[in-house]
C-alpha cells in the first residue's frame, strides 16, 4: 500500500491552519454574532480565541507525540479502545464535513449577493430566480466539486493563493478602518459600542456558541500530521502561528465594523439582524465606499474557498486514517501510486458534504451545528491528552502543555459547558449530533466492528506500547502440573501478553484427598513446591519472568475457574502432551465454556519452544469468532521473530478456477488484517480436508486452530480439531475467544 509523503514545512502547515481559520467563519457568522449579542460579539470572538488557544496547547502536545494523519482520531486510537476511537473519529470526520458545508454555503451566499449587486450597479434588476434556494445550492456544490478534483490530482492542501490573497485583503480593510476610526472622537466610538452587552451575558454566550467554529482550523494541522516534515517542531509552531494570525485579523476587524462601519443613528445589532450574511461588506462600504464593499466580497469568496479546501482536505485524511484501521471501509484507504492522494477518502468526504448541502442551506444553523461538533471533539482531545500524559505516551522531545493538568481540565470544562449551552439554545444542532452518532454506532456494529477489532488486536501485538497507553495489563493464567512443560507454556503465554506490559501467572493447585479435610500434608506441599520451583527455574532459564501462585482446593477445575475470575485474567492457557477424546473430557470443555476469558490449549512435544517456530499453518474455513485472539497471537509471533505464516483454505474439487481465485483474494484480505510479514495464502482443492492439512503440516512447526464454542450437545473441541490432533505430530495451539 502506498504511503503519504512528508512534504509540508512550517509555511505549508501554517497555510493549512490560516486557510481554514481566517475569513470564512468571521464573514459568515459575524452578522449572526452581532445580531444576538450586539457589540459584545467582539468579546465573544476573543473568549473563543482563549478557548481555542487552550485547546491548541493540548493538540500541540498530542500531535508532536503522535505525528500521524487523522488528528483527534489518531490520538484516540493510541489511547482508547477501538470502539471509542471510532466514535471520536466519526465525530471529527463529521466536524470537518460540516465545516466544509458551512463554507460552501458561505461562498454561495456571497457569490450570489455579489452578482446581484453587480447587476444593480449596471442598471439591471437581479432576476427573482437568482435568490432561489436551488441556485444557492448549486453555487455551493460547484466549489466542492472543483476542490475535489484539485485534491484528487495533487497531494497537499491546495488553496495557498486564495489564503494569501484573502489575508492581504483583510489587512487593507483593517488599515482603512483604522484610518477612518482615527478621524472619530472617543465619545463617538464609545457611543457606537454602547450598550456593549446588548443582550446580557446570555447573548454573549450564545454568540460564542454560534461562532466558535470561526476559530476552528488549527486542528486541521494535526489532521494532516503524517504529511508534515519535522513534526515535533513544525506542528506546534504552525498551530500557534495560525491562531495568532487569525486573532490578529478578527479583533481589529470586528472593532472597525462595529464602529466606523455602521451609519450614524443606527446600531451594529440592528444592521446585522437585517443583513446577517453581508454585514461586513455593508460596513466596509460605509468607510471605504464601493471599493470596500467589493474588497469584502473578494475576501469572502477567497476565504470561503480556502476554508472549504482545508476542511475537505482534513476530512479525507481522517477518513483515510479510519479506513486503515478498518473502522471505515478498507476501500477508503487506497492511495494513488502516481499522485499520492487518497482518492476514495476524498470522494466519500465530498459526497457527504454535498448531501448535507442538500439538507441544510441556512448559514446560522450550519454554524451552530459545526460549532457544537467541534466543541465536543475538542473536549475529547483534552481528555485524551490527560490520559496520554498519565500513561507515559508523551515524548520527552514533544511539546508539553504548561500547568498540566490544569490547562486541559479548564479546556474540558469550557468546551463541554459551551456545547451544552449550544445544544439547548439551538436544539436542531443537538439533534443532528445525536442522529449522526446513532447512525455511526449502528454502521460500526453492522459493518466494521469485527474487522476493526481484529486489526486492532494485530496493532497491539506489533506495538505493545498501545496496551500501556490504553491502560491495559493483560494477565494470562497458566495452570501447571508438569514442570517439564512450564518453559514452553510460558513462551506461549508471553505471546498472548507481551512481557513489557502483560503478566503471566503460574498456578499450582494442591488437591485435597478428602473434600472434608482443610489441612494439607507435608508430601503434598513438597510436591507443590517442587512443581513451582522447577517451573520457575525452567522459565528463568528461558529468559522469562512469570509470577507464581499455589492454592488448595477439593476440585482443581473449579479452582482454576475461580482464580481466573478473581484475578480478572484475560486468557487461560492449558497444556497437554496429547489430545484425545479421553483427555478432552467434559471437565476441560466445561472449564473452557465457564472460565469467563479467552482459552488456549497447547499440544506440544517435550522440549518444544515457541521461539524455535519458523513456519506456522493457519487452517481457516471462512469467518470465525476467534479472529481477535488469533490476530493477537500471530501479531506477537511476528513481533518476536520473522516467521512464515500460511493461511490455508481447503475447498472441494468441484470448485471452478474463477471461484477459487475469488476465494483466494478474500482469504488474502482476511489474512492481511491478522498478520504482517511473510504471509502466504493457499486455496487448495481437496475433498479430504484432514488429509490436506496433514500434508501441509509435514513442513510446519506449529498449527493454529480455532475451537468451536459449546452449544447444546456440541463439544468445544469437536471432531475436526481432534482429527487434526490425531493426524499431525507438530505442535498445535487451539484457541477459543470468550
């Protein structure tokens, strides 16, 4: 699979942030903010800037520690379980899609308004159809399609010319406003800004909720972190630079609009209520004439386009990261070998944006939805930052949040509080959020859950640090009665729970001769001590360090079950020198069914060690319920040494060549999720499955089989597993996932 290339430096990364932040949000939502808060909308933007800065600190720490594309989702995948990471990725992906939709609507609004004004200046009345909803919708869809084509053709955010152009225009607008402001007396300015809190604190908070998305954009730098050079240095700098540039433009521009931009005798609140979408253009006309109006229109169009491009770009990278982890369809993970672009991820993100455009056409509603979703995602980012710090996931060379954990905690409280208020003030925004989350959960459970869990188990096995970051310490229980097999058993246990983060517990149960007795005689104690001593000695000699436990019970099988539950073991490993109908009696099967954790059975000859295994055979018959456990085991085998793994599927001799090739392709996809490295997939025609496995096992060091789960009158080991055990001499590992 092709990989994304690190081609973006400080300038390019900053442009991504500036392109997403500057212009689009303030031009689309400043009128809405002034209409609900009056002049205090200026303070609303400033306070949002403080929240954004606090959030950027957490993002900078996470992104410089985990410089991968995907943003908050990529961080969540390191710290949280795959199900929680999916929901966060689902929110973050939707947030960028909604933001892109907002800027597409903004572009359409300003483009149509500009055409109407141009017709008036030429002496023509704008046609009625120009203001219709379908014209606005088509005008919004056109730039989505255009930027989709641009992003499909080249790697990189695009839109740099539009970003630089709009910044220049904003600087000219601010300088012109400052010049006009200098001619007014202080009393006039004070009057223009009075009453400052026209709608009280409630209006201020409402304005913050509506416009928070205007400061969104620095997070997109983290979303494309896998394409940034020297990420530990560049990502934090570019985030803070983009925010500083945005606030350096926003606050002066808003002051100018609320003062010299409003005609004498009128108020910014009244003008904004009448013209919420174009209030900045109207204000610029008041102090710069027609030139000012057209400068705003140009800046607006450039701003909307660059912000749209940045959000579509980021959305595609989030979808790409999720697809690679199988939390979305793997088809979205495809990258063009020639252009280096994730075409399917770009197309799906664009289509989702267009669908939303057909559903929502009001800028205020779109802004409210986008702000709510970003507030939720930013609160989650702060939480992930705290967990990553506590679990040792932050690199020493990465950016570090000052005053930790106070800063992220403040970020969580402010983001959650503002999100709750926003959901109450704009119920439609909360409803859309709930519907999207519900749809995501249903799709994940229906389509992606199993494959994602399997791929996640492989990732944990290949990188045990993931277990540590997620707060997991898997414990494998190994009952021992024969010290000769202890070392080989512990090697398998360490493949289920890596020594750096997991633990292995050797259990020796002293059986009471009489269930009514409560004391143990010296011979029994001596035997137990000998078993454990020899088991530990053999384990230490093999470089392994398990823990040991001795208990006393009348029924060893029930005692194993009790210890497994009491110690919350993740896996139970049992070893047998032989596997037959007699050995696998009802007690073993009952234990596997009732133990409450994954069960693994090892049949191996004396002296066999997992470290010596070079060739592994995995017979499969289609989908199975134990793939997660098998993926974890095979992933650990790959991590601890180079091994050849062969997935074998035996089909009937009547199967056609075309059907066999289709089965082979599916088997390869199936196997690729479970193991990396020297992977072979075989689809062999043979009506005798056992004979084929026996033939393949002649050149194999280990066979990995899945056990059936107990149901009515069905044995856990079944005839197939027992037949394979009888007909083969190499080691066999049988697994049963709880």
